[in-house]
C-alpha cells in the first residue's frame, strides 16, 4: 500500500473544474475549507519524482 505524502493538499471536487463528479454539497465544502491542508483554487500538478 502507498502512504499519503506528508505534503498532500486537499481540494474540494469543485476546485477540479469539472462537472464529471457528484457534488457532496455546500455544507461539506464549507467544513473542509477549515481543515489545515485545504487549498482553494485550481488543482496543481504534484511533483511525483519523490
């Protein structure tokens, strides 16, 4: 099994800029925006060479 990288970033599905996923709703998004690893905005590629 792979572990979660220590530098992970958390986004809501709406930040992916796609409508291909089901929306869990505004309440859940509001909750995760308060989490330490939340990063609002477009997804950025991760450096996967580590």
